[in-house]
C-alpha cells in the first residue's frame, strides 16, 4: 500500500524507534504508567477485543477495571480504554488516520508500526519481536520494558502488557476465535494472504 520511497522512509523511521533513546523513553513511560495504576488503586485489568460477542457483552462489568482496548476499539461507542494496543501492520495501515489522531488514551504499538502510526507523547513503543521458541514453545514476556513477543493475535500482546504492568487479575471480553468471515476476497500481496470482508 506504500510506495517504495515511503517504505524506505518507514524503515529508517522504524530503525530510529528501536534505538537506545526510545528504549529509555519506553521504560520511563511504562514506569510512570505503573505508578499511576498503583496510585489509582486498579487491581483488575479488562482486555476488550473487537469480536462480535462484544455486542452481547454487558459492559457494566467494567466497574473499576483498568481497560486495555485492542485495534479499532475507538469505534465502540461505550468503551474508553486507558490504553489502546495495535500491533498488526494491516490494522495499522488501514486505521493510520484514526490512530494518528487518537488522543483519548495511551497508544501502545510495536516499533515496526512507526512507519504508519506516528508516535506522540502518549505513545509507548514496544520492542516487539517474533517468538524465538516457535513452534516448540511459547515466548511470553512479563518484562515489557525489555521485550514483548508476537503470538498470532494482538490479544497475546495485550496479555503480556497487562502482566508487565503488574496485573494478576485479568479478564478478556470480545475475544472470539470462532466467528465466520463471509463475502471475502483473498489478496495474496502479503506472504500470509489477506482476507477482505
């Protein structure tokens, strides 16, 4: 979706965000966020995904939870997450305009998404890496200041962030692994293939 020149500029920008300077900024922002969570008395984290079951979910259960929203949760009329996590390059590209103008919560993105999502003062840029033990084992990081790992879904990243922020009581809503995508067009521009609905 990007020209060759835009791609080269994006790679340079991404490399800059994986630098030592960014690592220090990320650590500082995460430590500040942990302190704010503790001061606010949050003991429970609710991860809100975007699956169809969210339409049937009673969001009154949110209560006094720290909310982590995923991908395009900003489209939901009643969910205002404390942080928003986007890690998929397709979502990042498709929703770049909205993500770049979104300022209602802290954004958490991997360094490799900085080519399309512009980090600002409310953005935490993760050192997000492919799993090193795949397919033999899983890699799960509770030291999110150092590294997080991919897991085939942004929910896996959100779980690492929740644990890394110190939460022991974590709930998931709207995380559907069984819904059907209908009327699809397959695009094989990417190595994994993309379904558009």
